[in-house]
């Protein structure tokens, strides 16, 4: 097989199988070539990935040696994307009654969701994560985007139990913003005991919902390794319940009187 063909096949494999460790003989058979040729191909792909700010190939030696693709979006590309996102969210037409911000079009745009997933996956790629957890419903597209790049499954926490999901564990928690008692449910079969978890959510104000998920996950002896939120509200009147998290954008002001929205980059940019 020609090198140009091998490079396409190998690159496609890595993009479809991030963080999956594969031994070199697999690629030798796949491309019908030699181990030395595959090694040279991997050097080329690794160099291009790093140059384009898309990650790198992690290679190991020895009897169990092999290679896996670690997806990482460069800080420059991440900041450029978040800058475009801020510009879109500062559109005054997004202001809804009650001071809420319309974001459904962002969460429904595959391109935006994919890039958001890349940034979170870059941040968490070196962590030991077994599953991505989110709460229904708006965080689901983001969770799947992150999970696809971390190559792990998604578990969805719901407000009400589903008959088709069998027995469930439920807890009551206090919403950080409304201070209301709410319920969240997770089927027993959905999450293995002692899993390492990454929580993804679309919006956080005081952090009550995420804190509720942490409490629910503790019933499974799960370990929360990372928390990612697309947008956080900068509200000095609300005491933040959750403090260890990564956010992409921070909504600093929604001025209903002057019909103005102020958005800045989240804490991911200073980590």
C-alpha cells in the first residue's frame, strides 16, 4: 500500500478511536506493510497533529508497546473558538423574560457542540475517566461530544424514573438558585460501582444541580475526576456550591433595562 493511502487510513483510525491503545502489528496487518514503515507513518501523523494543534500520538515501547491518539485542541484554537462563541452570545436578541439567555441554537449546532467537546476533552484527556455523566436534557449533546473524544460511554441522570430502565437510585437535593427541593434518578445498571466520572453540564449558576449529581454518584461510590460546564453565571448574590470545575464562558451581566449582555472567557483560559 502506498504511503499516501496508509496515512489516510491511519489518520482516520485515530480520529475514530481516540485514547484507544493499539499495538503496531495491528497496523502492519491493516496496511500490509512493515513495522518500520508504520513507525515512519506515525512520525508524520504525530507531527501534523501537533502542528495543527489537534493533539498527539502517545507511543509506548516494550512487549505491550503501541500507540494511541490523545485529542488536544491547542490553547490558541480554543481561545479563538470561545471568542466566536462570546460574540454570538452577546447578541441582545438572546435575552428572554426573567433574564434568561437563549442558548438552544448553540447546543443544537453540531459544529459548535463538537468544538466544545474538543476543548473539554483536551482539558481532561490525561485523567482516568470511565464515563461521562450529565443531567437531562440540554447537557446531553455536550456529554456525547466529550465522551466520543474520550472514548467512554455516557450516563444520563434524569428527573423521573423510567420503567424501561429497571430499579433506580434517587436522591433529593436543593437547587442552588431557586432553593427548591428537587429529585434526580439514576438506574442501578447504568453506572458500574466505583467508576471514575466526568460531569458535563450546559449551565451553572450556584451549582446546586451539579452538587446533586455528586451526591447521587456517591451512592455508586463513583469518583468525580472532572466537572465541565459550558457557561457559568457570575452572580455575586449567589454563593457558589461547586468550586472545582472548568467553564468555557462566564456570563457576567444580563442588563434587561439596556438590553445588553456581557460575556467573557471562562476559567479554562487561566488554568
